[in-house]
């Protein structure tokens, strides 16, 4: 699609496991939205960025045809469509987003005839991910009939439609409830930020890059803490050694106390009590750990 748009479009799952976290991430990245009357769009109110709400399976296609510049989708969906599309252009992953974790796993009925991966040879395997499964079978040197199902894959063995399944699993509770257990993991997946393969003529590249940087910032800020303390200047080297993550700390003088300093350090995770006590032993005072709301690297 070669329309000239000055607004960036980002495709997000309309309703499902990724929806809430995807929108929360965009809000963390500073976007504010107004919902369209038909609930298909979220109009960006403070940046020229709109969200298109769609089925997750449609997201790779929207990126490939250029209807959207960015999308948030499971790696499983992206990889399946990439493999199924052979040499067609595909959406590129910009970065993993840390939510929607799951794995594409091969599972078989408890106490059944298939006990090892080798036993899958000649079996029928039900899946919604035929391309990923075919690739894995090829790599294992196995032959099997792939039964393509779009939903309720886990009941296929009980219905006599398949001997094994290849499906998404997170906790494994659904497998257990269906008397199935995992034999192998085919793919580790999570939600990723993906980008259209097209030369992005219509929408300024600058805008896309700005949004990607904001998303990266929102992600790296999650869990980050600012550690602040005062200490004798002589303890600086020992304190720096102890700082979690050992980012470059800022060190400033304290007015009227030439032998003391104030230290600020960004930590990727919350320093634990033991680390704080250790800092105290080295002479640190007024130790504070603060949440980091936003970060722009
Ligand atoms: P849609 O109506 O958008 O097609 P869907 O039923 O295909 O929805 P969901 O079940 O909401 O999709 O899953 C969306 C994505 O969430 C999956 O593609 C996967 O990346 C991720 N996910 C995380 N955990 C699981 C899980 N236990 N089962 C299925 N998907 C999971
Ligand atoms: Zn789907």
C-alpha cells in the first residue's frame, strides 16, 4: 500500500492474551489514546501514532503489505508466517518485549504408545503451526502427518484425530487437564515488536525511530531502581564495586563536607538488604532506593 500517511500505525491484538500488556506498554511509552466508535482504532492524542486492533494472526500480513509500520505479536505467529511464506518479504523483529511468554511444544497422551521423539515417526500430529512443526520434523529426520487445526488442538488425540499435538503451552495446566505431557520444545516464544519490511516512505522514519526508542525506554525502565547514598570519599572505590549492575555512578561533592560525597547509581534490579547492609558497613549513609518511572538511554 503506497498511501501517503503522516501518522504511524501500529497493529496490536484486539482481544486476547497480548492485548492488555501491549496497550500498557504503549501507554508506558507515553502514548495517550481515544477509542474510535467502531473500536477498531485507537487514535493517538499526543503523537501522530494510531493503534489498529486486529486478530494476532493478521499482524504479520498487515506489516508485509505496509498497512501498518509496527506491530506487537507473538514470535510464534511471526515465525510461522515467515516459514510458510518461503521467500516472500517478512516483518523484522525489532525487539522482544518480555511478556506473552510461552513455548510451542510437542505433547503426547499419558501412558500412550509414543514415549520418545523417535516414536513420532509415522504418527499424526495436530497443530495450528504446520510450518514450524514441519521444519522441526525435518531437522529431526522424522516423517509424520501434520493435521492442521485452528482451535482446540489439545482434544485432537481424544477425538482420534491425531496421535500427538504441537501446541502453545505456558503453565502446562491445559496439557495436564487433557492427560497429555510434553515430549519436546519446538520454539520459545514471547511478544515482540515487529516492523514492516517496506521502505517506509509514507511515514517519517524519524517518527518510527522515536517510538521504538520510547518503547525500549519503557522496557528498560521496568524494574530499574535509582540507588542514592552519601559516603566518605575514601570509600568510593569499594562502594562502586558493590553497586548492583555497576552502571557508571554519578558522584557529587557535598557542600561544606569536603571529605564526603553523594552517589547516585542506576540499578537494573532492586538491591537486596544484604547489599544495602554491605554498603552501610563501607560507610554509606542515607541510603535510598527509588523506583525509576521513565528512562531514555
Ligand atoms: P486472536 O483472536 O487474536 O486470533 P488467539 O486465540 O489466536 O487470538 P491468544 O490465545 O490470545 O490468541 O494468544 C495470543 C498469543 O499469546 C499467542 O500467539 C502466543 O504468542 C501468546 N501466548 C502466551 N501464552 C499462551 C498460551 N498458554 N497459549 C496460547 N498462546 C499463548
Ligand atoms: Zn490468533
